[in-house]
């Protein structure tokens, strides 16, 4: 992990939290922490997923259509960062 990756994930985390209008959980949001489901401290729902995908498209120009690939990308900060790296370079 290099400084660019860390800076990108920090920027991405801020974008996500702003898109869903939530504060970072106490102790910080881990890169691999789930955003949805019973283990999520963010407690995001399908509307939040839509807001995140719209913010991603606006900021990075990457469309996130409703698909299994998108659902996997929205599981955590790390998954989304990897998804964006893959799709921004192609």
C-alpha cells in the first residue's frame, strides 16, 4: 500500500460519508468494514447505495449499474477502491 492508495481511500471515504450524510463511526471506518448488513456500523440501505453510486459517477465518471459486480464493489471501502482502480484505468 502506497501513499497514493491511502490518499485515494481517504478521499473516497469522505465522499461516501458525505453522500450518505453520515458521520464516521467511533474509532474510524476500517477499509474492510462492511457497509451493509448486520455487521455494519454505518447501517446503510438501498437508497444509500444509490446515493453512493451517483456520487461515484459524478466524481470519478464511473457508472455503477445495478449488477452483482456493483453490489460486490459497495461492500466496503477497500472493495470500492479496487473496483474504481480497475474501471478508471480501462
